[in-house]
C-alpha cells in the first residue's frame, strides 16, 4: 500500500510501514511490480545530537543511484552530532540539491520522530505541497522543507492555559500518515477513532492501552487490517492496482529513548541496541 504512519502518545512514539515500493508522482502513484524486496524495511534508526528515534520514508526508492534506505543511512552517518532541528534542515537542503541535480519528478515524505531532551518530537521533510481531490499528490517540487510538525502545528494549538505537553499527551494521541492515501487513509482514520477512545478512556470489550507495547500491537493490527482489505485473495477492495503487499514493520521509541522492534505476534519485542 505504500503507507507510512506514526502515533505519538504519552508512552512514546510508534512508527509503522509496509514494504510495498511506490513512487509518488504528480496526480498518480506508481507501484513497483517486483517482489524481490517485499520484506524491505523503510524505517531506520537515528541516534545523534541528543536525539534517539526513527526515520521512515515513502515516495521514492532510489536517490543518487542508491536505495533510499541506504542513502538516508549514509547521510545520517555524515551528520552524527547535529541537533534534531539542524539535522532535519540539513537533510531538506541535501534532498533539494539531489532533486535539482538529478531532475527528479517524484515526491518524498520523510518522518523523523523519537525523544529529544526527554520530550517526544515529530518532524517531517517533504516536497509535496498539495493534495488532489482523489488523494494523490499535486506538483512535487524540487525544494524540500523541514517542519517541526508536532510542537508547532498540534501541541501549540491544543494546549490550554496552564497545561503541559506531557499532561496533554495523557489524554490525546496524535496520528500522522502519508503515502498512498486512497483508500487506506479512510481505513486508518476510522481505526484511529476507536484507538483514541481506547487510549483516553475505557471502551467495553477492549483492553486499555497501558503501554507502548500495547500501542504498537494496535498499530500492527491497523496496518494488517488495511493490508488484508486490499488482498487479491482475501480482501473486498477493488483497488488491487495499488499494490497492497509485503511485510509490515512496526518500530517504537519509549519516552526514555529505548528503541524497539515488534514482530507479528504480541510479545515479540526486540530492543535495538
């Protein structure tokens, strides 16, 4: 499906993605037909400058002749000590240079999220300014921008006088998703409504979300549910051309900065050193 998702909560952050390779173009999405990389993980670990977190991408699979995952890891290694803000700004500038040098026409979304100075953060870097009515992107640019999205556009908006960010996150969870939006975004948003209620209060028939591991398990169910709806063998959706396939990846960062990777079944948790 080519979806990248992030949930921000009082427990930390959870990032999830599928392995389907897609290219986000002006007014359309191009799906890779190869099955050779259906386990590839578009989420990488970033540690540096006081930040411990994750970086995920969707929209373009190669930059400067290398797989996007490899290119991003190399860039991160060249900027080991920069603060989160400086790193995101530098990444946006370098991507702008690459897009102009290579005359690239595709769009790219990058999520950067984790913990910095004991606070959860979420930045994005992208070159996609507009959405079409059908959920595709319009006019990918050659200029990338880096945005401190969580704090600037959501926390500042939702805080009430005297309330702290930590207090706000005890009752509210934020979901971000991008990539191939139609029809997956509709499924994600409906599922998220249920998750918000379970997160903020008890919902009969569902156990409460009491930890980051609980949230990660819910996130996997959301991704697997959307994937199955579009399965040619088991699903009911018509849009099989969107290429709903591949492994689902779920990773998380605790409020203390521990990075975890989750398997398919509850309890399959690995700490990334």
